[in-house]
């Protein structure tokens, strides 16, 4: 018992790991941020922010998605962006869909598809 380690050292590790995890979380949210655009007043099913689709392609996709929504009540929204600014697309897409309120809340039947050129 004469050479036992002080108890303070055992308390240091959880604090240290908490600080490291906190720093990683903060640095990720600071450096990798994509600003989700506000929900448009005129809502549609295809939002092509980079002009990837020509007018006829966009119109055809829009028609199919609206027809599908009318027959199944499942709303599908497609957004095409240039880049996610380093943000994880797998986390960005559901957040965006939730922020815009895609689908019916009680039915939980919305699908948000996010495509990024990079």
C-alpha cells in the first residue's frame, strides 16, 4: 500500500477522453458544414441546384415522382447539389428530409434522395 498510485490519475482518463471526443465533434461540425436551403414556397419533387438534368429529364422525373406519390402516398424528393462541403451525405440527407418535412408525419412515408456531384 505504500506505493499505490494516487486516485487523481484514474480520474484523469475519462476527462481526457471526453475532451478529445468533444474536440473531434466540434471540429467536425465547424469544418464540415452544409447549409440546408430553406424549404421552398413552391414545392416540387426535383430540386436540381447544379443544372445536371435538362428540362425534359427534370420534367419526366417530376412526373413519375408525382404519379408515384399519388398512387402510393409515399412522397419522394430528389435534390442534386454540387458538393456536401465535406459533410457525410448519409447524415445530411435524412436531416435535410426531416427539416423540409418530406412525407406525411403520421405515416413516416417520405424518401429524400440526395445526389452530390462531388
